[in-house]
C-alpha cells in the first residue's frame, strides 16, 4: 500500500472510525409515521390521544434506527391492535421547529380500506388513546390541527393522483 492510496484502502478500520466520528456530530431528525385508513364509506380513521388536545391519524414516533413503514405498522398494533401491511407512501411533511420540539419528518402511508371484520377487531390497545372514530372529511377538519388537516388532504390527493407529495408544515412544495 502506498501512502497516497485513499484511507478506505490503506486502513479500513481508521476509515470507519473517521466516518463514525462524523456521524456522531451530525444532527438527528425526529421521524413520525402515520397511516391513512378508511372504511367502505370513505370515512377516515382518527384517534384521540389523551396527551394532546387534538385528534390525529393513527401512527406515532419512530424508535432509533426504525424504518418509517415499520414504525407505522408497530404503532397500529400498539394503539389499535391492528396488524396490516402498510401500502404506498402518500406524503412526507417536513414540520418546522415549534414549541419545545425540533423539526420533524412525518411520513404518511396508505393503509387502505378496512373490511367490516377488520374494523370490528379494532380496540384501544394502548392507554394513550381516549377514543377512535371513522370521520367524514368535515369532521376531520374540525378535529385536526390545521397543519395536520393539510397533511391529510395532501395524502388523500396522493391516493387519487398516485403521486407522493412533499410538504412543508402541511403545505405542498
């Protein structure tokens, strides 16, 4: 080996240490993953978390090194006892820092239309929920925070167009 050779060729362990040091100094992002679920009448499943004043669509925060689609599936199981494979990604929303929170990447996946049997099997499996309900778009507008409602409507548009949407604070870019 020649001293002019790249570090990754000369000393792979030193190169990995160099990369790890750089990785340790990079910022971390919060990531959430939600699922758009509907019934056969086109109503949207919303959940009422006990820890905040507004309703939400099912989902939650990713754990360390967890893929967003895996987060969505895990959260559905933990919150509603629902075991489904999520479908395509509908939108990604970068949410700016607000209150005590840093910025966030919010993924919304298509969960499809639940059968009556699937709906009957739903239950509040987690004590963090006060309720869940299938809601019309107007009920969703009343229950969701404005940025969350914008995220939901973009996800619904993506269902129609087949195009994943990129949002910032719920606004298409």
